[in-house]
C-alpha cells in the first residue's frame, strides 16, 4: 500500500479549498510571508544531509534533507533503503532473511511492511526503517541510501554511524591501489560509501554486506571482509604477499584466538598450542608477526635495503685505452669488500652495463663485453675494450644483488646505480646523470609489496628505476611483445596487450583496477611538454622485428589506446609508429604535437580523462 505523505496531503487539501494566495500586495517577502526555497522534482545527483538518526526497538529512524546537483531541494522522494550490520562478539554481522541461526542486524526499504517515508517539509524527510532484530542499545554500522528511478537519482551510500575501531583497514590503504574505487568500473564500485561529511568510507560501506561473520547459507555477499582481503588478493600475479599486513592494516590487528576472524581464513584450527597462546596475548600484533616470518623474508630484505647502497664512478680510460668504471658497495658509510662478499656467497651478482646517452636518454648498449678486476680497496672495476655505438656521451649502470631466497635474481635484494655522464670526446667533461622519471618512489612497491625483484635482479624500488638500465629508449627490448621502453611497457603490462590472459587464462591483476586512475604511479601529474622530443626503438610494436622507432607520446598512449581510430588521431597530429630508424635515430626530433591540446590544464588535457589526484 502506498502511503500518502503529509506534504502531499497538505497540497491536496489546499487544492480542494481553492487556496490561491496569501493576500499580499504581490511583492515577495513582504507582509510577513517568506517565499519557499527553490525546489525540484528531479535530480541527476542526489545529495543527502543526515540531520538525525535514532536506533529504537525494532526500527531505525532517519531525518534527512536532500538536494540536487543545483542545490535545489528535492520534492517527491519515493525510495529509501537502510541497513544495520550489528557489532557482535565475533565482529560485524548482518543476517539475511533465509539465514539459519541467530538473526542480527537488519535492512529495510520504503516497501518493507511497517516502513514509512514521510515529508516533513520541502526537501526534508523522515524514514522509519523497521528492523525486528534491532534493539535500542544495538551498536553497528548503519548505512542509508535514497532515491532511484526515472526522476530522482539514487544517492551515494552513506555510513550514518559506526562504532569506533570497528575495522583496522582504511579507505587510504585500500585506495593506495584501488585509488578512487567509486569512479572505477570495478565490480560493486557504485556501492562505495561516504560518511556524513561526504568523505569516502570504503571499508565500512563494504562491511555492511561483507561482514566479519561467515555465512555458509543465507543470501548474498557470503565472502567475508577477511576473505576478500586475505584470500582473494592472493590472486595478484606478481610479487605481492598478503602476509605483509602493513599494506592494508593501518592500525594494529589484535586477535584473541587463532580460530577467530581472519586467522581461520588461512590457518587451520589444528594450530600448535604455542601459536594459540601467542595469539591470545593482548599485546600480540598480527602485522609484526607475519611480516617477520622467515618464510617470506620481508624484514630481512628491508634491513638489507635500508643499510646498504652502491655508487658508480664516471667512465674513465685506463692505461691500455679501455673504458672503465668502478663499483663501490656501502654499509652506511663503510666501504664493503665486494670480492670477499662474492666469495662467501653473500652477493650473487655485481655487474655493470655501458650505455650510450643523448638528450637525457639512454640510447643503447655501448659494449656487451668487459673484463672485471678488484683493486684491493673493496671496489670492483669493469673495463670495456671497445665501443659499439660511439654516441656523443657515455655512462654506465650497475647492479648488485644480495643472496636471498631460492633464486636471488628474483628473491634477492638488488641495488642499481647510474654513473655520471661523460663526453666521449673528453671523458673529463662530466655531468650528473639525469632522466625524466615521472613516477613516485613508491609507485611500484605500494602493490608489489614483498621486497623482491621482478626479474634479472631488477627491483621495484624508486619507482622501478632499476628497470631503466635495460628498458629504455634505445635498448629495443621486445618485453614479451608488450611495448617498448619503460613507460609504454609498464602501461601495457598492466592494462594493454601485455596484460591480456596468458597460458593460465588469467589476466594481470592490474586489469581489476581502474586504468584511468594514473595517480597510483603519477602522483605528481604528467607534463607532456616535458617529455623529451626523442624517438624510442619499438620492435615490441613491430612483431619483434627491429629497425623501427616510434615517437614518445604516441608510444606511451598506444600501449593502451591501440585501436585504429586512436592511432589515426595520433598520426594526424604528428605521431609516428614504427617508422624506419637510421644509424643516428636518436638525434632526430619528432613532429608530434600532442601537448598542444592534451597537456595538463589544456581544454582537452590528459587530466580531463585520467585522474592524477587522490
């Protein structure tokens, strides 16, 4: 039965009595009559201001005001729904209608028997949500949403109230990877809740349906919140471990039983007595316990990385005309003996590459062969007898790996250093190595959180700066046919061709994130005008056949936007894909004019289509 609200009833009575005016002189606001605020019967966006809520026996009552995108009060609201997920001794729980067991919490909409949605005045409403299993003293997470249908848009879900310390994960930790979850096309993104101040409250909103208490039977959302975090995230395909609890848990996680929520998702109930006693200790912090586990070795890797560093000298010529560079390994300020550490197995790798360099870019490998020696002062020297490219400038990169895990090239701790840049014609003319690296230091490690290497001793530290030694403008890597260089390869491996289903039928985990939220890596934004006007070799875009190059902005954009229409647009504006590369390809400037329209702040700026703000 449809209830006639008080406000509508008043309009009906007024119409029946023929009330047409107030007897004023026609001037609004005079004679003691205040004109009503502007109102509307439609909305594209419905904003909710929760004025008051009250938990009573068998019901929850809300008073709220709603406005549309023009800040006009909305009249004619007919839909509302609310849920209460109750706090129990086992955590947050909300039963469904067909649940077999103790029924807690509840939900109701305007169509629920006993519910009422009443107009108090224009734009202000009272919603009484009957919930038979709720009592006046019930604590829990209360969620409200109103609107829906052809005229009035459904509002965001609002966490009206929640107990303190009800969850130990936060919106910030979730969105360090998922960024703006609500703006994404990820499953359930429309359920992303806000609090009464309009700030995102992601975890509490999810907990309303995905509770702490597992329900084997009884309705939807049977995945507990712990299972979503602990089990489902283990599907991440590369160098992520759920046992680095600090990634998600900003606050300590205190459990009183190994068999309790969270632990039982991964651990069986036949845990040892010592383990059970450890968890029963009120000072036990599950984060610290897991991250210190020798099985994953995170703390050992972190300690090595914090204590050590490397440096590489500028390229110089020795007495017999070879091009040399010296590698030094430090612990704090102490110089360590690389030879001794190699001998005792502490180090598994210590090597260098010699690079051609031009216009702040590595443009190829100058030499692939060298002789190594030790000076007796702890350093290691690498000398290359000849050069292959003879570029105007020359530099070197080094890589040192500490032995750890089953395969140190993947499980070890690696350090990469870049030498200063020297003019080939005068090696004494030295400048600092520079490369535009438009990502933040934690861009990779936020998601790839286990402190290991991707492959070949290349770590995720400093925004993947290690990777540039091999994946650069001139190395012409095929990168599994994904994309050339560093930036295009990263884009493609996460969201482009390189992220497509492999032999196991699984897509890269990043495809479950929103590719438009570039802030995950580019937290300081993107300035297209700052991209060096220099081609990159691009056999990865050419079926693995070398001899071609691609203009830089086109290379980065094409990694994801690889349709014919997108490519045609790039080429019409000077972009080039797989054009012939000559001997001195890196000295040629490109003609692409993408920044004219698409630089940040422009009318069609990249920031209009990709998000660079948290």
